[in-house]
C-alpha cells in the first residue's frame, strides 16, 4: 500500500521519501485537485515527523503540484487542461513514444493482455459504462511496457488533467480496430509501425471544433 514505507526503497532522506509518495498520490488522483493537505495527517500516514512533510510540500510546490497559502496551507493544484489540440498533440507524442519503446520489450503475456482487453471492449454493447475503464487499462498497459517510469507518470498526470481521460470524437468500433493495429505492430516488434499507428490513433480522435 502507498502508506507503507517500503524497506527496499533507498531514499536519500525522509523528505525524498515523502516527496515521492505524495507525488504518486497526486499523479494517480488519490489526492484530488483542490484537496487541502494537512501536514499532521500526512506525517501520521507516512510515519514521519512534520518536518520532512513541510520540506516535501515546498519541493512539490516548486514542481507545480501543490500551492501554498498563508491561511489554508497547501492544496493540490487544479489542473489546467489547456486547449484540445494541445492536449491531443502532447498525448500523441508521448503515447507514440511509449509504443515505440514497448515494441522491442513487450512479451507474450503483454500481447495477450492487450488482445484480451481489446476483445472485451469489442464484445460490449454500444453504451456500456465499463468501456472507458477497459480503454484506460489498455492504454496504461501499453505505457507500462515502455518500461519508462517517467513516461508512465507523465501519462497519469495528463489523464488526470483531462479529468479522467481524453474525450474523443470517434466511434468505439473504429478505436477498437485501431487498437488491433497497435497490438499487431507490437507483436511484430516493429517500433516504427507502433509509433506511427499509435500517433494516428490519438490524433484521429481529436474533435473537429
């Protein structure tokens, strides 16, 4: 669990540990945008004194993840979702890079998981509410096989900024067909094809407004 201090992690200091743990809670959305962060509660949660928590808050403020106020203390920043085109350009660049990185690394289990997720999406009725969760799992499985913790963290932060995920202007059936093309490229270990089809998949979903 996040609250536990993992004995195998070699942090330089308690402040480093607290920074890493709070950053992950923010990126994954467990600490929601606008949430007030109480230093006493965080200190108890991570089994440290308030001093490293206070130092961690200053570090996270410099990273733009929290904002300090003389009266309210620290709160998680409200994400600025930016323009639609900008969001899609950033997501396409990052996710296509992730696909290219994953292509030579993904194993048979990874291909099987992506295939299974895509087939489960294909089998759903048109407006089934579980589709977004399966779609998110498909994309984050792809990110994970890039074996890039930084890319994975950036994608979590981007999806959080988009309030749970990107809104697209494309039918589910077309998206699922394109997922299949991505999986095929990954199965062949073709990094350039995986990059190209993933970029087109993301940019082709951008609303035309």
